[in-house]
C-alpha cells in the first residue's frame, strides 16, 4: 500500500497540473514517479531533470529509447518489481 496518494489529473493542485502538463509535453505521459514526487516541487524538479535526459534520445544521443526501455524493464525484472 502506498504511503502517499498518487494524484490524478482531476485532483491535481494548480502547481501539480502545470508539472503534469509540461511532463506530458516532454515525455508524452506523466510517470507515476513524477506524480508522487509532485507532492514536493523540489523533488519533482529533480526527478524530471533526471528522467527527461535519460529517456529522450534526441537530448543524449547515447542509446536509442528502445534500448533504454529494455534496460529499465530488465532491471525491474531482476529486482522482482511487480509494477
């Protein structure tokens, strides 16, 4: 069970709504990690600052997005993450 509620678009505060809007623009969706981090704007800023360059291929030019997502999936599987 989660300790913090994961805010949805409908029940987001004005600050969270802005964060969700910009995250959707940058990443195409709002990850639950960003939704949870949105309870603290400074934490959310750090999470977004990490995720955007990590997942956006045109920013890093290191690995294709498909490879990055496969690494995330494999890591989650190895750590028995059910999410």
